[in-house]
C-alpha cells in the first residue's frame, strides 16, 4: 500500500506546491488538544501544501494538508486515540514523544522518538501510546491524504490513562442548596471563541443557572487555535444540588472517667463546626476526640450557607468502680469446672494466666488444666478496678479396662482387667455387679457394659468396657450360583451378623465385609466365614464365566444412492445396538436398514446376559453415474419419418414424457420437444438424468402459379411459388428458363413446339417437396394459299367467293378486308375492291 501511496504523491505534489501557505505546515505552529470522550474536531485542509522538511516522518511517505497538535498526559497509563475522517476519506498520522515541555521539540522529531505511525488507506486510524506518564507531552501530526473536504475528529477511545483537557477549555462546577443560583464558566485558549450551552441555550462564556436538580451543563466552544485552524471543543460542568444536610453525633450520650477521652463522630456531608458548653471547642472535622473535666454538652453544625443542621451530644464524668471475685481461692479435679462471680457494675474483662480467657460477663465458668490465676477488670478507661482469683488443680487418677471391647459366644466368660491405683468399683449395665477388684471374670447372658470407678472423693476416674454376646453364626451367600462375562464385576452378599472372612479358589485377597465385588476371568468358588472364635459358620458360592460371540452380515456390500436399502443383520446375541445412527432405520434391533450418503463403517454391540461383543461392517456408497442422451437427427420434418433417441452410460433406461424404455427409442413429435432419460446401472443405482431436444421443421408445400398456361415458342411467361424466408428453390428444365433458376419466381422461355413440363423443388434445409406445371406450346397461324373460287371478275352487283388455306394452332379467327381506296380498307362489300385476308391468333 505504501508503494501505491508514494506513486500517488508524485502526482499530487504538483497541486500542493502552489498552495503551501498553511499556518500549520510545520512543527512551530502546534495547537493543544485533549482526547476526551467527545474529542476535538477540525476541518481538514484541502490543497494546503505538505509538511515542512526536517522531522523524521517515519511511515508517512507523503504529508499533505498537515495539522500539528500537542497534548499532555494528566494521568498515567495506556492511551488509545481514535482518528477518523468524517467524510470517509483517507487520513494518516504520526506521533512522537515523550517530551518534558510542550515547545522546543521540533528538532527532536526523530525515528527514536516515534511512538506510533500509520500510512494506511483507511478513513479511520488508531494511535496507541503505552505506559504514558503524568506530565509528559506528545506531538501528533494529522494529514488529510485524500485532499477531499471533510472534518477530522480525534478522541480517546481506550486506555487507563488520560490527557489534560485544562490545556483547552476547562469548565467550572458548583454546589448549591436547592433554589440557590450557581455561576459556572468555560475557559478556552481558542481565538475569537463563541459559546453554546445546553440545556438553556446561553451563548456567553459565564452563565448563572438555578436548576431544580443536579444538572450537567454541556458547552461547545468554536474558534481558531493558535495555528489558525478552525476548532470545535466540547466540555461539561456540573451544578450539584445539595440536599438540606442531616447530622447526628455518635454516641449522643456517653460517660468517661476523669482524664479519659471520648471520640465523637458527626454524620453528614460537612463542613462541621463544633461548640462545647464548657472547655475548648473541638476542631472543624467530622470526627473529634474530647477530654472533658466535667459533664459537657457538644453541639455540631453541618452544611454551608442556609444548608445547615445541628446535633447535640453529652459526655458525663463517672467515678471509678470497686470489684471482687467469689470464690477468690478454689480447688478442682482435672477436667472439672469452677464458677467465678465478679461484683461491680462492669463492663468486665477477664484474663487467665494460662489457657483461654473467659468471656466478658460478670459470672464465668472455667475449666483449667493447671492451677490458674484469673484477673477481672471492671469499668472503662481509667475508671477501672480489678480482682484476682486462683483455681488449683487436684490430680485425677487415670484408669482403663482391657479389653475395652470384646465379643464372646453365649455362655462363655471374659476377663476384664482395670489399670489404676484403686480402690475399684464395678457397675454392670445388666446382671450382677462384679466384685471390687482390679481384675474380674464376667459371664454375661446379653451384651453388657461394665464401668469401673477408681479414686476417692470428687477426683475419681472411670473406664468402660463392653462385652458383646454373639450367637452361633449362620451365613448364606446370595447368589450362590451365578454366571458373569469375563472381567465383569459381580456382587456377592453374605447374610448373618459377621464379622466376615472371604476366600476364593483363585487366591485373590478379598475385603472383610458382608458384600464384596468380584471380577474374574475363570470360574471361581468363593467361601465366606461369619462369626468369631467358635461362633462361626461358612457358605460357598460359585461364579462361572459366560461368553458371547456375535457375527454380522449385510445384504449387499454396496449401496446405491436412491436405491434399495442395505439390510444389516446381527447374530449370536439377544440385544443389539448400532452406531453411527446416521443413515440407519434404527439404532437397535437384530436387523436394521442402512441408506448412507457416504461410505460408512457400522459398529454393532451385541449383548446377552450382560456380556457384550462388538463387530463392524462397511457399506460402500456407489457414486451417482452420469448418462448421455443423443438424437439422430436432432431436427426432423413435420409429418416425416421422425428420429431415434439414444442413451449411453447405464444398463436400463426410462424416457419421459414418452414412458418408453430402452437404449434407443423412436420418436416423431409434431412440434419441437425435449426428452429426459434416467438410467439404472447393473447394481441397481439410479443415474443422473440427461436431456435431448428434437426440433421439428415445418412441411414444404410448393404450388406453381403462372401468368399463362399456354405460350408460343420462345415467348416468355412467369412461373412462381410462394416465397418463404430461408427456403431454397430449384427449377427444371434449366434449358428453357431465362435467367436465374434458384429463386421463387422464374422466367420460362420454351424453345420447342412440344408442350413443356416445368418442375420446382423447394427445401427449408430439412423438408423438401416438388410441384410441376404443363405449359402448352402454340404455333403462329400462316396463310399458305389465298384464291378465288370463281371468276375474280364480276359485274356490278355480282359476287365472288374466296378461299384461304392456313396452318397453325387452332382455333383461329378470320377477318376479311377490302381496299376501298389507296391507304384505306374496310370490312364489307365494295365494288372494284381488292380483298385481303387477315388471320388472327395468340401468336400473331
């Protein structure tokens, strides 16, 4: 893209050089901006020259219509500036920095100081500045590469950092009470600025408003920056309506000892003014600490102007308390508790010389593990008193019974031995209490708990032992006989009271529970023993191994698209599950129908009695064959012999719309028609269809017309047939035709005395037909002899008879004339006339 732009620049330079008068064409005319949410908009230059030489312009192969800006970072972080041409035309940019001041940097616009650059053909650009630091300055050059009228807008579109908008036009804000007026103003460094505020529509730099609620006022200032470029800047200011403040002091009532301090906290938004009924007034803060020498009332006022309210708190002076603990001395056995009660008004704080401190209440219960001193403080601050009590520990003997748990069969005895120094006292939960000895023998009839006490007074210890009575065990295994698949888990459950010990013929280690899960590959016998000592019983269960082997068949290894489905059949299992289900009639069943669209391998999982086996089979999908259709010929004559349609590429064929079958069929349509054929291969696959069109040419029916059916020898007459565009004409005999003999109209010139038969053959390229006409040839009359039958001299009034002998084609007409004088003749009788005979016929 850069190459394209560079070439374009060569052409545009011619136009720009003559107009290189822009005030912002070099770095010395920088204008400030801030990239806020609304950003800055300025009209882009057109025919405004190119940026001055000197800086390193990085990726910018050309810098037409330059606009130079600088901005300052107001908070650190990444800053993303969006740049866009509002007319949708190409804009470019380069950014340098960071610099420590807004001016004096034109000589430092080097490649090393280049931050970001773009020379793309897009109307939108993004300038990214990473890790910008507060106070730094950056220089931004924008170019209107398109040289077309538009505005250029740049605003901050992302990043956690921000730019300093106080360089351009800060807006003041104000906080007032409801109903009070507020004055805010906009500051700008644009030349000849004009202002527009919303809401309200004011046009002055400073406005006074009285909103009913907190309102954000937006202003737009239009003017020219220091570089003389028209610039529009938008800013906002907020007038906050402060509600009538509420204030309270916590605590509102309190009591301290003389010399103690009390923290008073005022709620509300402030500012705060404190006054004391005695002593010094507290400072003007929300939280104050006071140390009154006598009971004092403190008043706080919150708010400003008429928006104020007050609250009052009283701090009283309290005398120091007195306190004692009852009992102050006591002794308990280890693990025993002691109640300690303190006198006084409280509050109470207890501390223990060892162990956990008691809770802050007047009476506490303590259970020390060693001799412990307990101190209680009563009161607060310097208004406190304390008392001390000591609780001593007397050692408690330790004791245990061996065994602590035991189980015997009914009627058996159990020896219980107690540790400790004695004396011993035994207590039985049922039956007779054992004697006071360290070791005893018991024969309980039911499960019994035996408790032994050791020691004297309150410092005694006890231990407990339980002797359980177990009946003679009986046990069974469910199921006692079962069959599983190789490796399949199976659960065996033993009845009875237990405990249970399992063994297997395979030697596998088994858990001691009433129910076990087993898995084996061979038939295995499992034995369980239930009970303890002589109170045991056993049971045996056998788990045999079942197996399954399935087979899979298909009615055909291939499937034709659109043909009969392929039947897949499983054998050797009870239940079958098929996958994938695509193209299958069902996902389960002993037999399913497959109509896949692509070659597919099907898997069937057979199951019987929980055992499974898997088989696969592949069904190949044959491609759809293509066939060809032809006709010979493809154009026929209407009413003629027709044509044959031929199909190739399949085994059998079906034609439509004729419903005929076969590779070759005859057709003789009366009008142009289209025929479609569908084939089927020897595997039964339907083919794609093929089509052929047969055109029908109209019949040719020539009819010769003539200007005369008779003609004299060598006399010309006209013969013709109807003219049809595209038809050809052939006339015979050519020897008796004058001129062309291949048009629809000819000139016939018979040159014999015999009648002539003329023939024409007409063809439209497909259909051919002929017609003939007989022209009768006539010979001209001839006066062979002219005589008078009687005397050729007669008297006046006499008659003479003339006879003429002629030849020629009949009929003939005879006209007799006589000469009445020189140069005249008439028909009739005239004296002294010379008679003439005139023969008349067509050929005269």
